[in-house]
């Protein structure tokens, strides 16, 4: 394989102090020798927080509520539990193999090269769809303040701005995500506190015909107003909301101390689900009957308006712009690093493995910029009411990637047991039952997409995409691309105590 440019002297792998070149035949074990480890605990922790707040919450939640009613809270809890198991599986693999290609390389290593090819490119496909939607959303948000400016101008400006920042260094990306996430987290906490104040003190909630209170959760058709079918239908949007959370695993190759920061970030998933989704939407549906949410403007605006804040629309617009910027930034980062890993495996053009002097795979950033420029054209032709369609296609891609993560994890655990390898330092809990149940749940979500007419097209698009990948693999992948990825196992072995020293220690006691 053509190697990416490296420094004159051997780079250290960051774990045992040995020159990375000593790994020899490992195709992807040297990923971290060319990407700079510039993400610290603060960066990754807030990236973990921010990944749960985006278009899926601010706009997707209204669609999910209309499908399931108050039962959507149960959908978010079930979906959140499944996502937590996916993240624990990914976290275990990321701590064992902290490489930037992440789950694409794990699939190649444990399931085979074709699985790695499909997983990596499907994630890039997912990020491309979501990113185009996000840049379009950004232009709509800016139109609120500057209605006379053409949307495509905003799309063009933000693409080049974020692309330039991503070319600087991974630390710049980490700092951007830190501040973006801080704003989003503060906004969500403010919304929860404001909504709670309205419920407790009985402030007037503008736009609602019903008094606020917990009774709204069951007083308008019950907890399941649209039945069990409505609950199932909501999963297309609910799972979309969690999409992108797997980016935390991609940061392992550039984390200063992956064995410390990855477990901390992954273990915050349950808290994020309960705080950002269950609690936030519980407050919303206590303030307004579920069938009024999304019909008269954003319910988040109504919270601020109910508190007597006249600038409510402007406050929320600033928050959703921040959320869009954060999402686009993460899309460029995540897809770029996966493309870098694909190139190192021989599954993408070798130009994507080129790294700048700042340790950034610059060609992948350029490609993502090119993809996003499609948004400039689509911005003029895509109607604003196709959210469910985009969300369902992205959901298919997201869930497919998650299934591959879980399958890779199962294969890794079996190999560990079969070969007597050291136990993982961050093992996934409730193995193997939880992993099997989670894979079954993901299969149900994919089946649900095909059951309902407004999401069925996602399966057609997904089937065509997988077919194209199979064709591309057979036509273009050659040489080392047909071999499994070789990853360095960085699991710390248990200390070995020989019999003589053990007897001596026992005698002294």
C-alpha cells in the first residue's frame, strides 16, 4: 500500500514509545503515527454531550411526537438503551484498538475486508446526507435574520468557513466543538429550567389552549394516543436523532489518552438521553398538549415566550444555528477520518491518506467540501417538508453502521475467548445477552422503515446503495484491499509473577 507522508524521523505510536515503523506489515496500525493526538478530555467530553443535540432534537422531536404522542418518551428511552450498548461495544474496541478509521477498520479486521468497505462507505454516505440537510437548515435559519439574502450564499459561506477551520488542526476542531456544545447544553438546561418554572409557578404559556401541568402527558388520548403502531412509527425519527453519536469512537485515533477519555465519554450516554430527550420532551408535553407541538411554531420558542422573553425567536435561532454549525463540523470530521482509514486499507483512493503538516487528512476535507457544495444546488430545489424522508434514509445508514459495530464486537469477543487474549480494559456489560438483543432491536428498526409508507423509500435507497458498494468492491478493490485490516492490540497485559518470586513473597508474609 502507498504510505502517507511521514516526518523524517520515526514517529512514536503514543503507547509504548517504539517507532511506529516497527509494526511492519500492519496496514492500519500506523494511523495514529500520522494523525496528531490533539483532543483532550475537555474536547471529547463536550463532543459527547453535543452529539446528542442537533436537528433531531430541535426539529425531529416534533415529528416523532406527532407519530407517538407522549409515548415518544418510551421510544427515546428504548432507543437510548440500544445506542448505549452500541457505544459500549464501540468503546471496548476503541480502547483496544485506538485508530482513526474506527469501526470501518474494526469491521475489516473482525468480519472481513468487504464488511469494512461497506461499513466505512455507508458511514460516509450517512454523513453526506445529514450534512447536506444541515447546511440547508443553516441557510434557512440565517434567512430568519436576513430574508433578503439568497440562501445559497449562506450555504457557500459556511462550507468554506468550516472546511478552512478543519484544515488547521484537530485541536481547532476540538475547540470549536467544545464551544458549540457548551452553548447547546446551556440552552437545553435553560429550556428545562424555564419549562419547569412555568409548570410550578403557573406562568402563562403563549399559544397553548390548555393549562400547563403533568396531566397533559395523559389527558389528550392517553399515553399511547396513536397506539403501539404510533410508537413503532416514531423510531424512524427517534433513531435519526441519535445518529452521529458514534463519532466519539472515531476520535480515539486523535485522543491524547484514549484509554481514559473514551470510557468517560461513552458512559455519559444514559445521562444525555435522559436529560436532553426524555426530560426535555417531558417538560414540553407537560406545557402543551402533544397534538399542538410543532403546529404553531417551535415549542422551544413558546417556552421563552411563556416566560415573558420577547427575544425568544432570536434566542432560539442563535441556538439552532449553533447546533447546525456543530453538526456540519462533526460531519466533516467524522466522514474525513473514516475516509482516511478506508484509504489506508486500500478501500479508497490513496490521495485520501495524505496528511498535512498539521496532521490533518486534507484531501478528505476537500472531498467533504465538494459533497457539501451539492447543497448549494439542492438548496434551491429541496422543499422544507422532506425532513422525514431525509431522516429515514439517514436512519437506515446509521442503523446499518451500528449493526456492523455490534457484529464486529461479537466477533472480537469470540476471538478473545478462542485465542486466550488479555481481557478488555473497558468491557461491554451484560455480554452476550445485551449485544444479541440490541442487534435484534436494530433489525426491528430497519423493518419498521419498510412498514410505513413515508419511510419505505429509505429501504429502496439503502438496497441500491449496498448494491452499488458490492459492484464497486468487485470492480476496484485490489491487492491489500482484499485482506483484513491488521490492528495493534493495545490492551495492557496482566503482570506476570514467576513461581520463585511468588514463593518468596508468600514466605515473607
